[in-house]
């Protein structure tokens, strides 16, 4: 089985990796390297997100396992001792919706496993214990708060077990914990004390307690650490607090009382205004050490041009070994390992056939006898979990330490107050974002969790739609992961992820994003074959009608993927993506564009004005697409911030498109943006704008012409335009805002008839 799986991976990667040509056969070195890679799982299911723990030379690993045929997942464990793996044991009692597990082993050799489970629409942590004799307790629910709980981590020290996790309680992302003594859980309490957004905790057992690290968004991500001893927490310490992105921590405690910390380092101004930088620009690795209560910096490996990511540091036998990942091409990363060799880290040894996604991290544990076991998932088309055992390294071969001058923690961003208009709350979103699931964007687009971090922190979004392409969703695991993450981070008032995907086709069918209110849907297939009527826009409309779903065309006048307005269904298509951060505006040929790009065909008949002229009643939004960040916002006036409320606001067309968070209120009589109304006399268009910079110009556009313009040169502007030229025939009015810095907003039309 092991060699069959490895051979299959060799075939799948042949077209992805540089190949120097045929090699002599046999190749003892290569065959030896392959023999050291041992599959932990069989490949019959999609196995992912392993966690490891060890004691006295026995290594346990837990992972989440998805079945395409069952449409659900389980959590499994397996142990390794004396060079052999035991049979896998199923931990969960029934199939369900489970996310990344955690595992530890206490001093009585009891194995503790925790995992997030969605029950009744909420995510709580469940857990189970296995005695030394092999008996399992019943599954217990270890958290019960109505806010989502996820990203658990476990460690055992001094007769206690500590569970830490991330939660969306208290109106922001927090790190919480609870401690078990003699098998009885104590009260839940926060680890992170500030109102900052705190993510992805990790834990290590120390000689006298625990160390916990996480990253915190304070204008950028910083890595923080706290230690727990004698029942109490020490002060929060800033491991990394520069202006760069610093996140995704790992921890390891050694037998000398030191705690080693690894983390990723990214650029300054992460996810700021950019057309194509994406959420995963080049990463490096940062290393630090906590010794005797003081923090020290540690030399890190010099990263190549394409960077290093996902450090996992281990400390065994007085030495440290570093596991890391780096891009192997535009879509996949592979696993490597390095040890400290005197003046520098060794050149990483890269594991054959270890290709994986951004969020598939390597984990490692002490395998006894001066050895370290690495466990990692891999597979470009199907996930299998592998292991490999390494020598830990020479005794006391550790990098030099340079004390970090302690500094105060940065202040968290000040939250903004919600904007209200006529009883509706304004929420901000993006309904066109991709992740590394879509291989055309690849690593640049980041992982699903990168997209959620961007939404909560850098962009300050209230809702998000991940719209990876249908051609990558026949792999059901991809669709399941997208839908699962949308549910995992769903907390109305904080973040409302919507269920979505993209269908991309050639002219005249074009590109459309599909948004569903509910999770239980199957994507409507897309094809570039124009002779296939089953996947034409008419087929899409038929499939979505009455299903609480909508289709949103985008890039309507772009290249050979234009959207012909011959295809239209007023029940299904309520909105159009008028502006896109990656490309351009599609208002009309020659329209003002904040980025001064004209990524469209000038002679196209498929601009938004063309659709409106043909009677297509469409509200406006802006969105990002591949790589673009912080340049496109879909603004919606909603009655509630839950999914139903956001979906209703989108369907009602109470929307506007914006390139920055410009506040725009517009009404014609009692009708808000996107609505239809009647007027007994001359329609009165009431407008109020609050810009993020001075407003250069505000246009009232009627039926493809400019009915009224003001040039206030001020941050705030309000006016009423009474259209005495109204002839009684149905007309549309919308408002366009242009700031002095070229940022723009476009309000959805109001349709008026006498």
C-alpha cells in the first residue's frame, strides 16, 4: 500500500515539478528516501490536519477524515511505538462536521483528544479520553457557549491538562482556556485580555506549567506569549511586534526549561490597497526563545527568493530541529527540515512528494532515542497523511540567543460605529474572493483562513463570499471545506460568511458568482463548451430559481468572457459587479476608474449602462477577484446582520459599490437604493455623502445621462435634486461619488415611474 500511494503521487506531480531528465535505475538514494516516508492513512478518505503528542517514545497522532461518499467526517487516532504503527481507531461516535483536532498525553498515559464539532448550527469543542488500557470514555462536550469555538490545542503538565482555543465571544476573536485536574475541568477564562483580534493559539507543556502563544491584530499581526504556573497567568509578552506581519506561531519546550517559538514574517501593510499582491506575498521565518522569563531572538534560516513558511520548531535532547515549507510552484508547497549546525542552519532537506496546501502544516513530536517524528498531510488531488522519523541533532546544538528589549504591546484598532439609514444598518462585504483552491490564483490568493483573517481584520468586512471556481469543486472535499469554514466563522455582528462559488464561461455566457443562503447545495456545472445547453445561463437560472440563491455577473465587457445581456432572469439576477479591484470599472466605456485601468473591450455592448438601457434592473456592488485587496467593497443596507438579513438586503438591491468605505445615502421619496417607486410630480433625489477624503464630485445619473452634478470639495455633502425634466416614463436614477484621491462609490439605481 505504501509504495502504491507514493507511486501515484509521483505520477500526479510529474507535470508540476522541474525535472532534470531520466535518472539511472536503480537510484539507491532516492529509493532510500522514499522508504523513510511512511503513510499513516490509507488514502481511502480525505485525511487532513494531523496533531501529534508523545510520551516515553510513543507518538500519537489525531486527524480529521472526510468521506466523499458519506458527505461527513470523523476524527481518528493512531499510535507509533518501536517503529510500528498501531491500527487506526475512530474517536468520534458518529459522522459529523468536524474541524482540526488536538491531542496530548498525560502522566498516566491517558490520551486526550479535542475537536470542534458543529451541532445545531454552532461550533463547540468536544473531547474524549483513552486510558492506558485502551478504554475510551464517552464523547463529552467541553464547551457550550453560543459563540463558535475552534482551533483547539492541548498539553499536559504536572498532573494537569490545559485546553486552549480560539473563540468569537465578547464581540471579537479571543483566546480562552480551561484546566483539568484529576479529570475535572475548571472554569473557562480568557488568555488574551485585550479587545484585539486574536488567532490560532498553540501550547507547550513546560517543567512548571504551560506556555501559550498566539497572534494578535493591532494594525498588523504580532506574536504574543503568556506562561501559566501555580494556577496563574504571567503578563502578555510581545515575541514579535514590528510593523511587519508576524503570525502562525509554533512552540516547543526543551528539558533545559527553554521555550522555542517559531512564526511567519510577512510584509508591512499586509492586505492594504493592491490590485494583485494577494493575501500570501512572500513569507520568511522568525524564531525566538523564552529563557528564565526573558525573551531572546534567534537566528532564522536565510529564505530563498520564494520564501519560507509554516515553521514548526522541535526541541529534543537539548537540540532544536526546524520543519518548514516553501512554494514548489504557484499552487503547492512542500515540506523541508533543517537543524542548527554551528554558525548556521543546515540547508533544508526537502521531502519527496510532500506537496500540499497553504494551511496543511507539518507537526512533530519526540519519538524517543534522540529522534523526532514529523507528520504531515500531502496530496494535490487527494490527501494522505505521512510520517518520517529524523535524528534530533547533536546534543546542545542550539542557536545563539540575543535578548529582546521588552516593549509595550501595541494598542488594538478602535472599532467604528455602524452607520444607519432609515432603520437599516450599513454592512460591508466582498462577494468575489478566491483562495488557493482555485489554481489559477494559487498561493497568491491565500488559504480559506487567510481570507477570513483578511475579512475580519485588514478589510473590516461584515460579510464575505468565497467564490472558488466550479472546475475545482468536483473534488467534493474542496466544496466541503469551503462550506465548513463559512459555518465555522459565522457570528452575526462579527462576520457573516455566505455560501458561494464562481462559474466562468466564454462570451456570450460570461462570468457569474453564485450566492446561496443555505449550505446544502450542489454547484451548477460550468463549461467553456458553448454547445452544452445544460450549463448555459438559462440552465443556471432554471437550477437557481426558487432556491434562495442569486447569480451576480461580473467583468461584463472583458475580453472573451463577456456577459451578454440577452441572458437575464429578474428573479435570479438582482445585482451586477460594476467595479472589480483586479481589473476595472464596467460602468460604461470611458467611465472614470480609480485605478486608471481600462480592462475591457471599448466596443462592447455589455457594459452596465447597456444592461440598464435594456431594462435590466440591477443593483451595484464592487468585489475583488484574484489577488486584489482592500480596493472593492459591496455595501448593503440590511435589517439584520445574520445570513438571512444580508441575503435579503442583496436581493432587495439596497446596495452600492465602493473602492473605499465612503458613506452614501440616497433615496427618491420613500424608496431606497435598488427599489422601485412612483412619483406624482417631479422626483426628488436626496443624497448624503461622507467621504474618506474630500469629495471632488457627485453625479446624479438618469437613464445613461448626467442629470445633476455638484463639486463640493468637502468631506461631507448633502443635497436634494428635484428633476423637473422627468417625463413620467419609467426612469432610473443613481448617484456616483468621486473623491479628490480618485476613490469612488456608485449607488444602486432607483426606478421611478409616474
